DNA sequence: GAGTGGTCTAGACCACTCA
DNA sequence: GAGTGGTCTAGACCACTCC
């Protein structure tokens, strides 16, 4: 691996460093929209790595949407317009921060409850198992935008305090640092519902007004469902997603 | 590649055939929940391929959620409960068919229109460019469930007829087969809106009732935005998604 | 036919987990 | 330390695009 800027930090696998180098080149404008990158064999020589290592890096760049690869034609920088659109995408939760607003939260409930049939079904555990329930009002710039009701399966019946959450600010940070539960994947669904009397009061909207109803099952890096969460968001909220692969069939 | 069932079809790359073999084994119950698969080196010997080929297959199986791989520990069959949940996921559009219902459509408009500023912005083209507009009422079991308003940038100002759509049934099939436009990726956003008078009449709901409002920009395999589509769905509809990667930050 | 990406190999060494 | 997955190599051949 040569040509990576000389005195740069040389940490991590070669292909990851190569990803960074090439991405910087693209974002720095070295390659315009749809401009061809050097061939894989040339890149291998330029960066003094094997062709398979180059291919590994290019695969990651393609998955991230930075480049596209056409069999028999070459490898090209993705158009900046598409790159720009993609930059606004992320998980529903990620999405919050893209607004540049100040997030906040009020903890409405923190308790240990037995799993209902519904929650137990979602988490694939036996009903009645003791779960930690965390219900929060989410704020943006002090204004309520959603209610989150999370049921967390903490191993060993451990639990945490309201103070801990308020200090750390993030539920996931707490789960990772204090309980070693690393979220690895989430299954989400989104639909519409009407505000109940309680929703209406919490979110400061009229009873019966439409809300975005979202469910999430979070799966840990130990490959088990660890959290079931129901969220209701005011209609100013938007969910964004990137769907890869061919949209199939009768759309 | 040996042990692939003897007289099976031997088409396609080795690693893809290996994916199929291992997936069949898992779905056939050869490996229970979280049961370890043979090591990569063993799998390579068993199937008479190189270890890199095995790794390529395992990577695909992991991305599909069939297995999980833990560094230093081994490779394991994903729990069937998680596999089952994932099976219900797909793009918003895919999702329709999982219900086992009969889809249908009424074409409300098929015309050539100049791109508005908004549509031009979404497709990254100049305003005023002539686009094909296709507005359809989507049905499930004869009942209206949504309105889709699509703006398609067909190269060379070609267009298609109402009859063609009705014959083919699928807009994407038509785009692929008649215009060589292969959808490769989609960027979607979902939020809530209220039914306009027109929406209400089309969808047979009260004016002002909540709808799921969805936007989509489809990007072709030529890596340019080719379709902008606004969809409004009745509240019985649900959007499902799988979010991979660590949910980040202040969720 | 020349050039591109796609697949595949055999072998080496590193990083991690677990006993 | 033994076994696992993670990285990397040099070289071969195939499939595709374009001239």
C-alpha cells in the first residue's frame, strides 16, 4: 500500500485504507460524475496491493453507493446527485440528527414488567418474562415529536436507573457500555394510526389526529431479539430508506 | 464442487451454487438454531472448492440473514425466529404480495407532461423536460388501497400506451423489456398526510383521513434517476424494512 | 482482439476465542 | 496452543464490452 498520502496513519486492513483513499479522491473531485476510475489491475499496481484487495475495496465502495462497476466496461464514480440523495438516508432513528436540531427526551416510565403475549411474540421469548420497560417522550428543540415505548430483554434481570439514562442520553450507548448488548440489526415497520387521548396530550396534538406508527425489533450482535419498541411520531416526521436490489414485480 | 446433490444442474459460479446448497441444508433443518456449521476449511474440503470460494458463499448467506459469523468462534445457523421475521421484509412494493391477495390497478392518467421544478429536482434534470406521467389506482381484491403518481424519464421521448401497461401489468416489466431501463435501486421516504377531496373519492375514505404518503426515486442500472413516484396509501397499509448495521447514536 | 471486470485457486500469515 | 475466521497474495482463466 503506497500512495496513501505518505505519513498517514497506516492502521486497519489494506482494503479499508484503500476505500478511504479512493472515497477521498472521489469526494475531493478527482473523478467527476460517471468518470472512469483506473482499472482494477492498474489500481493494484498504483497502490501496491493485490487485485483481490482492490476488488474488496471496490465492492465496499459500490455497496456504499460511491462508485458503480460495469462488467466489461469499467469502474465509474457515481453521479454526485445520486450520492447527495443517498447521504440523507439512514435508519429512522439516524434520520433525526440530519435535521441539525437539538434532540431531547422526557422519561415517562422506567419499570420492570412481565412480557405480554404480543411483546413476547415479537421478541420470541416466553410471555411473563420480566422485561425492562422504558417509555420516553422524544423532543426536538423542546417540542414533542414522538413517544417511544421500549421493552428490553436484559440478561440476568439486571436493570438501570433513570439517572443513568439521563446521564448517558442514549439508550443504545447504555446497553452497549453497561450490558454488553450491541445492536446489530433492526426490523422495522411503519404505518399510520390515530392519536389516542394520551398520545394527544403528550404530543400536543388533537385526539384522533394522524400519527406515524412505527414498530422496531432490535437484534443484538449475539443474534437474538433484545428490544421491542413502539413509536408514534407526529406527522411532521419523515422516514427515509434506501432500497437496494431490483424493485421486483408488479410495482 | 462435489456433494451438490449429484445430478443437479451445475450452472453459475461455484459460490452461488454453494449458497444454494448450504441454504437448503439450513432450511431443511440440517442445522438447528445457532448450531455451528463446519469450519470454512472443512466446507472447502467437503465441497471441493477453495476456502475463498467458501467465504464468498458464507458472506452472501450472512448478508441474507441465513447465518452469522463470529470471528474466532465459528459460523452458525441463524435462529429460525429471526429468519422468519426477516422473511416478511422487503421493499414497500414487494410487501404487497406477501399478503396473498390479488393485486389490481386502474389507470387514471397516462400523458406526457413537462417536469415541474419539484419533479425535476428529484430526478436531477432540467425543469420542463418532457416526462411520461402514469397515475394509477392500486387495488387489492378490488378494493382501492393506494394512488400512485409516477413521472418517468424515458430516453428519446419514447412513450408507451395504456394498452401496453394493461397487458404487461407491471410498469417495471414494461420499462425493462421495452425501454431497457432496469431499476437498480430506490430511495424512499414515508410520512403521513391527510386525504384531499380527490384522494378521498379515489380511495373511498373520508376527506381529511390519514394516509401513508410515500415518495420514491428509482435509479436505473445506468445509475441515473429515472422515475419519481408519489404514493398515497390507506392506513391499513404497512411499510416494512430491515435496517442493517448498528443503529447509531441517540435513539 | 484488446481491455475490462468476474471467478477461482493454493498457500501464507494475522486476529480472535476458548480451554 | 489449537481452532476459528480475517486478510492478502500472485497467478490463472472466463465473461463481457467495445472497437
